[in-house]
């Protein structure tokens, strides 16, 4: 498969009263055509900022993309003018934001929010855009779509609002969808419905997808490849199969151990990751995960590891003790 999106050495910072926060610290990852890639990690690790940087939606002046390149279909998005970037957003790359109630405009009807992009990007007439809006709402499973175009976001449930966000993302037939925590605040039954819907739509229309999540349980079923982030950096990357079969970074191992499993005895206890994520304004010279890591050695405190090959094609990890980690069971 050809590479659709390639992020190279992307660095994004935020200027705060406490200092400069490097939310994304030289990360590189890619998405192939029709592929589903996951970006996984705790809150505050830089997942959402990575996606916002791709879309050039980082809030200025506090936030700024310092360096890097983002190639989409061979073009560097960071080198485009703002007008050129507007033509990319929604038309070629769409985003499903984390919380639909704050992403949908409360004073505009659902119909208007769906038809506006169609009129701007595809040059549709109002009638044609309305017909397309009905089609995409029906595609994502909203009943009586024509009637509901005149309703407002508050008249829909959380699951329905998330479906509307997905419909808006699909409306202009983009090549790539960035889904930022698409199942946040939904109950588990609705979560499963939304994720199954997104996988089905991706396969049906050939849309590539980046799923941003903290839940490795979600990733196991829906992602082809996984990037694990910690403190603004990617610490492990590989196919979903390789990461689950033999994780090579202590943080990935900790995330796996915190996922409830139905195939284990009830007496098996989950093992939380001790401690808190680091202060990104005061990172030391060594591995950012070292203070929370049970595998740490003195080298981890003074020298930051870089991504290096592990077992498996394309499987890389940033850990000095990767061999020891590989020998540890995924469930303690």
C-alpha cells in the first residue's frame, strides 16, 4: 500500500507561565492508503496535539508547530498557505473530535452543519447538499434522516451526536479521517457500535483512519498498526499483533496489564502503572518513563533511548532494557 500521510520529526510546543511545554517532541509516523493506525497513550502524552498539528489547528499564539514535516499525498501541509489548508480540511482530511457536544455548533441545525462543507468543498447546490446530508446520516445509522436535519445537537443522544460527527467527516469523501477518542463518554455498548461502524465505513469506502485512544482494548480489534506515545514521544511502534504478542517497552507492557481480560481467571488482578506522567517543562536527560519503570537501570536516568529495531517487521522500541521487557508476562 502506498503511504498516504507521513509525519516526520514533528515538534509542537505551548508557551505557559510554568515554561515551554513540548507536547509533541520530534515524532514520526505514517498512515498507508486504506489502513487503520492507532496512536495510544495516557492523557497528556501528545496524541491529540499530534492530530491537531497535522490539521494545523494548534491554537496560537501559545501553541506553535516548531519544526517537522507533514506530507499528505506528497505535499507538505506545513508549507501550505492558510487558504490552501482550508481546502484540505474536511475535503481530503477530516477529523472526528473528542467531544461532539462541544464540537457541534449548538445554534445551527444538524442539516446546516452537514451541508456547509458540501457547498464549500464540492460546490453543491443547497438541494444537492441536503440530499447528500440525508444519505450520510442514513449511512451512519440515524433513522428518519430527512426529518432530523432540522433538529439541533441537544436533541440527540451522545451516541447519535458521535454518529453525526462521523457523518460530517465522511460527507466530502476524504481519504483520511483522524478520530480523536471517538468513544469518549459513551457507554460500552454504544462504544462498540461506533467502533464497528467506523471499521465498516473504512472498509466500504477505502478511507484510511488514525484512531487516537488510551484504550489498548479498542486497538486490538480495530488497528493494523500501533504507535505508543509517552511524554510527547513515540516509545514503541509495530503491528497490533507484534505489540500484543510481545511488547518491548515497559509503558506498553503497563498499558496491557491494565486492560481487563475475559480469558483470565477472576482472581487475576490488574496491575496499575504507579506514579504520574512527568512535568513536560522539567524533563531530565534520561528516559521520561524511568521514574515509573520497574525495569530501570542507571543508564535510563542519564541517557534518553532512541527507537531501535525489535523483533518483528517494523517493530521498534525506545528502551535500554527491551530484552528484559520482552521476557515479562503481559499479565502480572
